[in-house]
C-alpha cells in the first residue's frame, strides 16, 4: 500500500477593481459629462465641466478626453483635476451634437465612455433673404389691395431668434404694404399705379428676427433688401395733340394742293403705343383735306376760290389697335386764315433815297430831350392795311436814346431824342452804334428791316483827373544815387484818353508843420508830364536820419481841374555803419562771481543791421573768460572761483588781463570793430554792503561816483531848505518865533511885557511865550538890522552868551521900529512884504500905517518902562 503525501501552498491574490465615473444627472456640472448642454455662444476658454470619478481601492485617478477620427476637438481636460475647458468656438447651425470619449484610469485599469454633448441655440444669426434680387412686373391697372409678390427670408436660429417678421421702410411715402408674417407684398388700399407718372418703384423691405440671448444680452438682428417694381403700361390713356393751338395761313399766291400745316398726336400710353389715324370732322367746307397717317392739312382749292377769310377745322386723332379696332380718340381745332400776300418789308430812306446807314458827329453830354437833327430818316412800307403796320425801336445800349414814333402805319419821319445825357460819355464810348429796327406787327411773315445809326462823339473837358490809386507806397534803398526813380504816378486811362487837355503833375506838401520835415521832402521831385517821382540829383537818403516821407501829388489839367493822391516813401536801411565802442581801450574791474559788461552801438536804423554780436578775439591765456554773444557780458569760466585758481593758471600776479573783444553786426555785408578791454580781477571785499558794492562797481568810473555823491548832497540840501521853509512859514503864521538868544525861565509873569498885536492877525497865540522871557542886555535894545525904535545907553549884559551879538549900528540911520517878543524883534519891513503879497488896496495900507504909528508909540512906552524896571 502506497501512501502519497501532498503539501498545499496558498497564495493570496488581491482583486483590482476598475475606477468609475459618478453619474450626477443631466444638470450636474461634474460627473461623466453625460447629457451636458452648452450654448453655442459660450466663450472659448470657459471651464464648462468637471470630470469626477473614483477608484474602489482609493487609488488616485486620471482623466482623459478623446475624439473619433476626423472629429473636431472642442474640449481639453486637466488629467488630474478633471476640469474640462472649451477650446474651439461652438456653432449650433453647423454642429448641434458633439460626441466625446471620456476616460478615467487608476493606473492599471482604464474605463472609457462615449458621451453626447448637446449644443443649444443662441441668437447669433441674422435673417437672410432668398432668391434675390427681387424684380416684379406689375401692370398699371392692377387693382389696389392686390398681392404682387412674396418675399421670403430665413433665420437659422431656433425659437424666437428664428422667427421672422417683415415691414417696409418709409411706409407713409410708399404705395405698397407687406404682411408681417407671410411677407406678401400688396398694393395699398386706395392706391393705383400709373405708368405715365412713375414707371418704377423701389420698395425697401426689412426682415427682423424675434430676438434672443447672445452672450448674456438680448439681441435682435435684421436684414434689408430692395424690391424693384416695374409698372407695365396698358392702353388706358387717349391720344394727345402736340403743339396746340394750331394756326395756318393761305396766301394769295398759294397753289392748290399745297400743305398748310401738320398736326401731331401721340398715344398717351407710351409703353406700348398704338398707331394714330387723323380725319377732318367738320369746318373744311370741301376746301381742305388731311393725311390719314401724317396729319398734314392741305388746301385743295386755289385761294381766289376760297369764300371765307377764316376756317375753323375740327381734327380727330384715333388710336387703332393692331387688330384694327379704334380704342380711343381726341379732338383739336385748327384755325386757317386766308390773307393777301405781304411782299413789301419796311424800308428806310435818307435824303437821297433808300439807305441803311446813317452817321452823325456830336459833342458828348447833350441836353436831355434834345433831338438829333442831323439825322434825316424816313421809313415806309408799301403794303396796305395790316400788312403796312410795323413797330420801330433802337437796338443797342439801352436807355440812351429813344425813337419817335414807335408804331408806324405806312410811312413816318423818324426822330431820335436824347434820353440819358450822362451815358453819352466820350471817355466811355467814342462811337455809339445802334440798329434802327422796323418790324411788322400783325403780319404772319413779320417782315423787318434794319438801318445802322453811327454817332461819333467829340470830347469836352468834363472830367477831373483821377489817379489810378488814392495813395502810392514806395520803397527806396538809402544808398540809391541822386536822381533815382522812386515811383510812377499815373492817372486812370479814362482821363488819359482825352489828352488834348494837357495834364501836369505837381508835388504838394500838406500838413507838414516842422521846417525840417519840409526840407527833407525837398529831396524828391516829380516830373510834370510823366508823373515819375525821383530824388534830387544832390539828395542823399539816410534811413538813420529819416526813414519815412509822406506828401501829396497833384494832377491838374489846363482848365484847372485837379485831384490829389498821397505818397508814402520808405527809405530802406542799408548796413552802412559799423558797431562802435565808447573807447577802443577800456579798463574794467571784475569781482570774482560778477560779470563786467562792454557795449558797442550800431547806428543803423533797422534790424538785423543794428544787432550786435560780441565775441572774444584774443586773450592770454585763452581759457579764462566767457562772453555773452547778445549782451556783451564778460565773466570768468565757471571753474574759476578764487584768485588762487587764477594764480595757478598764469604767473601774472597782478591779475590784469588784456582781452580783445569784437563787436560784429548781422547785416549783409557785415561790419565789425574791436576794442581792448583791460580787466582787473579781484575778490569780493569782506564788507558787504550797498556802499561797498557801489564803490567797487564805480572803481573804473570815478566821475560816476562823484556825480552820485553830488546828487546825494544836493538832495540833503534840498531837504534842509524844505524843512527851514516849513518852519519859517509855521513861525510866521503864529506869534511864536524860535529863540535865538539865551532864554531863561520866567520867574513871575509880567503882563507888561506881553504885547497884543491884533493888526498882525495871529490866529494861534503862543502859550509857551508866557513861560519864557528874554534876558535882554544892552544890545537887546537894537536889532540886527540896526533899526532901533529908542536910542538909550547900552547896558552890559547880565551874563555873556555865545556867539557874541552883532555890532551896534550907527544912529544916523532913520530910526526903525520893532515888536518885542519873547525871542526877538519883528521888523515892519517883513510885514510890508506880506501885505504886498496879499495885494491890499490903498485904503487898507492907510489903515495899516495908522495902526503902525499907534503901535510904535505904545512900544516906546513899554520899552521905557521895562528899561527902568531893570535898573537897580
């Protein structure tokens, strides 16, 4: 018995489950994209969905999107997150369903599903008309309200965006209407078409959709088209005669069978006209006939067989259809007059028979109403009756002459009368030419004849010379030689034509008050016959002295008639002056940091001749100074800020440079001049003040400093004089005079020393005078002018007072008088001046003299008492 042993090995194998998508329904934004709907106006780049699934083992999953071969790729997916993004623009009208294969994978297993995505409509399409262009043929007798055409438009959108309504532009001015829904075009009710009035109508039709959402907004789209309606003509208008009314004439020499006139009629329906047939209805009386096809009316009898002067013929024009039927007709009246032969036109006669040209010579401006007796004209028409009646008129410049008579029967004498004397002007017309026209009035031939009337004018002096301009402007360079022509003064050609009145030119100087201006104007002359203004042979023009000249010229004929014109002459500046420095060698002091200025003046009158540019021609060393080209300011280079830098540049320790400066004008040719400028360079002083700056600036010009100092002193003296004058007038108007002697304070008031001087009319008595008194010494009894009132022995002064008083004057002079005050004396001489200034009358002077005598007497007594009071 055999025993077999078996061993079993168990291997555990774990099963791998495939991942799967979540199915969250049609309206979910995540899952497997089944039944997803997207609007066709979804913008590219939009996140439209999120693929969402899981793995039973919990392994991470990835997502994918694939398409069938040949399909467009509309979406892309993020493999890890499952975010689906639109990458291609949707268009429902091209593709309304998109098939996509979505997949989910856990790395081992991959699950794929085919899903269908629906593309929903957005209103992104406009209506489109089909079968365009629209051209409709409509007979003109189509009844109103009839439908004539159907317009059709389509919109590929769905819903309201695909519904279309129709309407017409300018509905009120239109003869048509359209059904809003069907697009049927009809003729308006009560409106008819008329081929004869309008053959074509253009109808603008608008198709509009019902609107819908597009990218979040409501949009309405429309389209327009034009329907051309051609109106077809129908036979609905009778024939019409052209050229009515009709008149014809049969003359006495007309032959039987001759055509008198032709009537013309046309079918009123111009689109498809019928042929016209003519016939005479009545009035011909067997004397006239008409062509059936052409409408030509002829006389069939000789004129002498016609029994009436006027025939009224009634003509019928009928439309005949191609079938031979008469569809419509019209009538017209034709008047034919039988007249005698008018074979004599009007004829003009002169003194020697028939004549067609008449000439006359006369002076210009004859009196109005004057008859031109030099013209002998007769007119005649040999016909009789109405054929001999004709009108006369002048053909030519109107309103100058008139002819009498204006209507003539058979024969008349022609008279021409002046109507407008002013227009008969030799300066305007040397020869006046007219046509004398005679034309029959009531004849069918209207025979006429003409005769030339030629009037030659003689000139009279009736015009004032007229310049060609009221003023003349001329220019002449200042370097023009003497005798140069400046400007030609001319008169108007209308005056020059009558040159038998000799014309002369003169120069008139008007409104020139200054003698210098008059003398300057004599530099110009005018030729008395040619009118050319020229300079005197000796004249030298200088724009710097006078650049403008203005005067009048006079044109005068031999009869004394004249006119004036104003002349303006400008002397043009020429660059004939060089710039000039004040001195060829100048010295300047330059403070470091401050410029110095050099100036040159150009005497030319105008720019750019007088504009000066400055430049440094030579300096040693050269790289030290800069100069302003326009102002001439010279300054140190920007890097030079101290004398130490200058000492490093040059070994010249005195810091004085000689700089050659050039001044050059801008004229053509240009002139220049140079000057040597010695510049003393120094540093700014420590005392910075206005006076120091001024002294430093005037270092090179001491006369300027002296002038300024003298001016300051003059101002101080003037201020002192003004103050002294003010004080003088102030003291004069009051009784207080400033003390000039030693003044001591009064111990006790002394009324006896107070003097009231009413005659001086002091308005403000001084209260201060009561507090002071003069300690008079012996010299107080006499004033400085030695005009004492009282002769007394001198008394030594109580106390000396410097400066010493003036010496006593001799008593031989006439005794004066004085008014004692607290500070001195007031002389009557001063009072007399005041009185003179006030201009008193002689009576007032007498009163002042009387008051003066009384005051002297009183003053004498007061002085005596005061003197006695002082004696111990």
